[in-house]
C-alpha cells in the first residue's frame, strides 16, 4: 500500500496526514483491545449502545459527515519513505502480518465498526450499490509511526485523547501504561502503581503475577477476589464487583508503606530492570498470598452472609454477594485502612501471621453484623472519605451510635 502524505511534527513525534477510504482502514487495521490473553491491550471492548447509535445515524443520513481524523498507529519499521520533500512524502506500508494487522486504531474504532456493522445489514438486503458507497467512504487519517520498543507513547496518546475529550473511565489505560513500562524495561517508574497492579492481577487470577514464578504460594486457599475485580469498567459484560482503580486506591497506603521501606533500604541506582522486576514481584506476591487473601478470609468468616459462591460458567467462579457493601468501597477502604494501621504499629513488617492475628482479634470484637453491610441499611450513603472513616470507627467499636439509630 502506498499513500501520498503530509508530514508534521509535534515535539519529537512525526505524524503523517492523508486520506483512506473505509475499506483501506478496515482491511488493514485492528484495535488493541484488553483481554486476559492480551494484557498489553489498552482499548475498551466495543460499546454496543454507542455502536448502534452511530449505525442508526448512518441509516437516517444519506450523506453522513465525519470530519474528525481517524488516528492510526503503526510500527515505524513498516513505513518506507519513497519520495520525501519538505512537507509532502510518498509512503509505502509493509504488511508482513498474515492477519492484515498493519495499523492499530488508536482513535475511531466505533466509527469504523459502525460502518462495518451497517454493511453487514446491507449485504442481507442485497443493497450492493449502497455497500460500495460505504466502502469508498473517505476518512481523514493521521498516521503515527512508533518504534516497537516505545509503544508506551501510543498508550499515552490514547489516554490524552480519552481522559480530556470523552467521558470514559481510563482504568485500562492506567493498566496498559504499567504493562508497557515493564515490557520496555523502564526503570523510572511509580513503584506503588506497579505493586498494586501486580496484586490486582494476582488476586483476579489467583496466581503469582509472573507466570514463570515457581508456585510457592498457597493458591488453594479461598480467594474472594478471584475474578471479582473489573478491569474494563466500560464493558457491561465484565464480571466482578469493583473497578481496577477503586481497588487500587484501597490498597495504595499498604503498598506505599512497603514500597517506601524497600526503596529506602536498597541502592536501586545500579540495579537492573530484571532484578528490580523480580523484587517487585516478590513484594506483591507476599502481600497478595500472605496478607490480603488471608485477611479477606478472616473477613469472610466474620460476615459470611456477605459472600456467595457463584459459577458463571464451567471455567469461571466468583465469590461475592452484590446485595452487600462489603466488597464495595464502603468495605474495602475501612478494612484495608485497619490492616494498614496494624502494619504501621507492628515491629516486623513481614510477620504477616502476627498482623493477621491482630486483625482477626479486632474483627472478632467488632459489633458490626451481616445486616449492617446490607444495601440500604446501616452504612447507606457513607461513600465519602469521612464516611469510610466513620465505618472504620464503627467496625472497631469506637462509635456505636450509627448501629443504634
């Protein structure tokens, strides 16, 4: 494929502006959608409601207008400049992928897929003239060549577009940025985010974060967070009870406490990424399997009615009850704060058994019952920072006024 293009730069990033018709985009592009098999994906799954809305507008409008550019990412080694002038160039794009995955659609997936969906309907009606018009429909396209070792920039651009211009939650983007930092061996990272990210995946999968790690951790204990954390919060089909960002925020103080002490006791200036990555895996795996999962089993024993084991299908089991607040922010934030305060007071950060013993002692004495966690009951409306603090005090028996209202 060859295209005449206009070249422009923003900072050190080169862009090319040109025109593609629908067929050229659809037959040579793909969307990097997150899934458990593609954890480097950063895009949400297609929003059916949004897709149907665009299809309906196509049906009503005989001359649809879509002037906003489609943004396409491409590996820079697949772009050959055949004729280059000061502003214009002719580019040759090399597709060496058997699935025709030459370009990655960074922005515009719903516009492209809505036309594809409409074409499917027209095929059934044998409206071939209308089909050809749609296949020839032209889009303004901006092409963003990216070195394969610097793909994190593509995710950053996607985050910038969606965080500022569209009302989308960007849990997937935050997650992808972390994964690309790992893939590209970036040392200047946010240690806390990397630890919380590893913990969330380990909890969701009930397995050590690094698949190559020797399974020395107890993965047979009941894990109420298996399959329960929603990574793609914009996908209505995602199972789970709480979003990635919300869970991450609840364990952030614990992760920061361990991260700070790890960094303060190590000379990390000369450490290789591989060594550093291994250390972060060790911290996150220990916090996951020696602290968080056992702590939630203590919580489950205390308030058993708040949990329900469900089988979504033969391969997927979840362990929660959506009729209670316990695995929502109103449970997560106060309970993780109690664990954090115990950790701060303990002499040995890595004596998890002692931390858990103190935590269990506090819960056994707690006056809070299963009923208090029910939706529309005692803790209704306490979804602010001050509300979380109040719930924590009630759990610890420091404020019983709420229980007797």
